[in-house]
């Protein structure tokens, strides 16, 4: 019986959002023959967005899924192999020049000289059936992406952290009125951000308030709020509901191997995309809880490919030196 040989690749890219595809374009053009595994949601978070109006180079905007298909085609034009599949386990080598291993769909292992992680983060939702039904129909987890579609309209936002505070003030500039629902009697956001919220006239701040139901069949038409102290319910008319209750970085499979902060975001070194493991790089939302934009993710994807290319060059030249010395 012959044992099947494990595939060895130069550059493994995990995840298929703007960071992953940009890394793929750069890695492929640098002859690193990248192989990308797309993950469960090929194209990443942008595929759940309708119109992308803030990515430079698209004067008329572009819808998220189309943009991701174009990014895939561009990556494939230079030789990237894009494969459907989920990386379910990793074994990273701690040695410089060591070989990293990744298991695909709990069955096949691949070996890689470099790994670029661009697994992104997933926006948290409340989990209400009415909210899930209206995702894409007025319920959004990104005010910067979708706020403009609600110009001069009435909207609501849920959350009391820095993101919710920042997005509420962003929306207040565009929309007629923003109702902000905070579930406790205080906000978690920094004092400065709280001040910005409370001093913005068209933000109606409601403490101890949660979403009872999002009203509307095809599109959002209103919101039933509930005061969690008194149980009192109130309906308001809105056309957009923004959920800003945090994100979860997709890093579970890297636990105990890569350094992460206390919320699970990967830690990169200085201005680079280097993780604590030589040859493993992180780009996009998986290492960025602050900016979280397609264009910033793409930027760090480019950086990760350049960092990986330089790493390989150093490893190869060190190996050549060692060969010369021992010859
Ligand atoms: P946070 O985890 O800080 O805040 C989440 C908020 O959502 C909290 O107010 C929380 O309420 C609320 N929440 C959670 N679950 C629910 C629920 N089921 N129903 C209602 N409300 C809920 O997330 P952020 O995205 O705001 O921030 C993430 C990190 O990024 C933070 O460290 C933040 O400081 C940072 N950040 C910094 C910015 C800046 O400096 N400019 C901008 C944006 C983010 P509760 O408090 O009751 O738990």
C-alpha cells in the first residue's frame, strides 16, 4: 500500500475576504503559488452587504458579492488556487523556516512554508427571528457601509460600546433622527464618546432599553422597544436598524498557538503583519478591531504577502549560506 504524499505549498491563505484576496494577488505575482481556502462564507462579510460605496475606484459603487467575484478573478489571473474548504485545525512550527500544517475539512492535511491568516471577524447579532429575517432589508451591522442609504430618514442603533457611540454620531450626521438603545443604565463607551453622543441633538438615547421586535415583512418599517426595568413597550417608526454589539474574531482554531488579546484578536508585531510564529502572518479584521474596512483589510493583505515574501527570501538565503559553509 502506498501512503499518499502530503501536499507542500509555499503560501497558504486562510480566508477569502478583501484581505485574503489582496494577499493572494500579491503572493501570486511574487511567484509564491498561493493556495487559498475560502472558509464557510466565501467572500467574507462583504457578501452580506448590498452596495459598497466607499471602496476607492468604484465611482458608481459596487455590490459586495460582485466585488468579491472580481477580486477572486484577479487573484486567479496570476495563478492563485482558490479552493472551497475550511481549515479546521493547524499545527504551526515555532522554528524559523519550519513547516506549518493545516487540516482541511477535518480530513486532509496540507503543509505550508508560509501562512497568511485572513479569517476575519463576525458581527454579533441579537438573534431575534425578526432581526434575522430583515438582515439586508434594513438591518445592518455596519453604519459606515450602509448608513448613507438612510439619508434624512429615522434609524435606530443597538449597543453601548465605542462602536455604537461612534456609529450613532456618524448616523446622526446623515439621518434625521437616531434612537440609540443601551441595555444597561450606563454606556460602556469611553467618556469622550459618551459626551459626543449626549451632546448630539438628534440622538435619542434610551437606557435600559432593548429590542423586542423589528417590525416589517420585507423591509424594516419600525421597532418595538422594551424597557427592561418596567417591561413597558413602545413602537417607533424607523427604516434602518444598526446592530453594534461587537464582533467575534474568527480565531478559535489558533488558540494556544498564536498570541491574541483578551477578546481573541490576533496580535501582530509593530507595523508588520507578523504573528509570534515565524512564517505566519495575519491580515484584515482578524487583527484589527478598530478600522474594520474593506480597504484597510485589503491594505494589510498586501502587507502580509510582502512580509511573507521577505520571510521566504531570508529563510532561503540562510539555507544557501549554511549549505556553502558545510560544503
Ligand atoms: P464592546 O464589546 O466594547 O461593546 C459592545 C456593546 O454592545 C456593549 O455596550 C454591550 O452592552 C452591548 N451588547 C452586547 N450584547 C448585547 C445584546 N445582546 N443586546 C444589547 N446590547 C448588547 O464592542 P465595540 O464593538 O463597541 O468595541 C470593541 C472594541 O473596539 C472596544 O475595545 C472598543 O473600545 C474598541 N473601539 C475603539 C474605537 C475607537 O477608539 N475609536 C472605535 C470602535 C471600537 P454591555 O455593556 O451591557 O455588555
